[in-house]
C-alpha cells in the first residue's frame, strides 16, 4: 500500500533515498497519467543525492510533503526541528510541454527536438541562453509564494529545467556553458531576483549537473544518477 502524501520518510544514509523513491512509486512513468506529486519526488530525491554528499544537509533527517499554502512542497526536519523547506518548480515553456505530450502520444520512440511542436524545430546555436532565461523566469513566477516569505527556516527553491532548450544541452560541458549564460542573465535583473527570493537559496537540477546556490556561488556537482 502506497504511503499517504504527508507520511514522513527517514533518511539515515544516502541509500535510503532509493528506498523512498520506490515507496512513492518512482520511476515517474509516461507524461500522460503521471502525477505532479511523483514528479516532485523525483526532482527532490535526485537533488538530495547530490546535495547531501556536497554537505548541504547533515544526516539523519526526515522528509515529508508540505501542507499548502503555508508550507512549500517538502519539509525537512530532525526530531521536532524543521531544518529546511524545499519548493519545486519547472523551468519550461508551454509550447514545449505541448510538443512533448504530442510526441508521447504519437507512439514514436525518437524524434527531433521541436518536431511535434515547441521551440527550436531547426535547432539552436546557443540553447544555454534560452535555458538561462527559462530559469530566471521560473524564479519570478514564484513571487508571492510561501517559499519567499521571511521565516526562521532555511528555504530552498529547486528548479528543474524541462524544455526543448534543456534537451539541447547534451552533456556536462553544455550545462556548464548554460550556467555561465545564467550568470549573465542574472546580472540583467540588476539585483531584483535576489530581492525577490528574500533569502531563499535557489538550486537547479540539470540533466547532468546540480547547480547549488544559483544566485550566488553557483557551485556545480555531478548528478549521482549520471
């Protein structure tokens, strides 16, 4: 029997993350019929697989789904003390999403990026520029949410790029270049993104790398599942 959404899971070692994934029904499965909750667990667990060895969170901790609107998607705690809030959001484009769904429904096993709709049907010379713009836009879309409200709890926004732009980043080198593009994109906002997030740390789960503190030091670690 699958646990209820608010059921807490204990993480005593990194190996527990795979056990939690099985308990919540991962892998995610096809786009048609997948749940938002399962996708969020996928993003969270793959982030923690890199963030815990990188020293962001000390074990043991426990994790549960949050209770909106006063809490974000996930709450990390140790005993009675909350040690972190994590909100999940996608960096994407509506047309790209429709194209992905159309591709899945086509029954084809492979297709070119944009073949079924969305951006870049003819490719892109610098997809990292659009990837960076998508990431910045995803930060602004969370304006007014609990994750940006002042709190004594450490807050984290976790961004998952899932778009035609992200599909055109084929390896770690491409993603490193995209993160460099993000540095330039952040500068364009002239400090407005930092003011908006109000002390919330921003991280990115890329296809190959995790970017820790995307509005600050932009430390890169390799995804544990790659």
